C-alpha cells in the first residue's frame, strides 16, 4: 500500500474512533481540525482510482481492523499470517 493511501485511510479511521469514544475537543480542537482538513483534501487519492474505490477501500480496511483482537496482537513475531479470500 502506498504511504499516502495508508495515511489517508488511517486518518479516516482515527476520526471515526475519536467520535466513538467522544474525545473532547478541548486541547485537541486544532489538531482535530487539521486532521479533518487534511483528510478532506486527500480524498482524491482514492477517488481518482475508481468512482467506488473510496467507499470500498474504507469499508474493507475497517473490516480488517475490526477483526483484530488481543489474541491476534499477541501472536508471536513471525507467526502471524494473513490470507486473502
């Protein structure tokens, strides 16, 4: 994955998680606005690939991230494998 795409997808997920945990804006207000502004300006990275790419890529990334739990993260180094369907 290209670094710019990875950063964009991670930023979109970060903003979603921040909303889910009701992160307060005080102290974070400027950083949150900067992240939101950057993400909005970078959405073209995915949208230029395909008209449906943005929605599909964000959804699939979230499915992958949501499937990771403590057990997966505790897998010894070198033993974790990922299989595509």
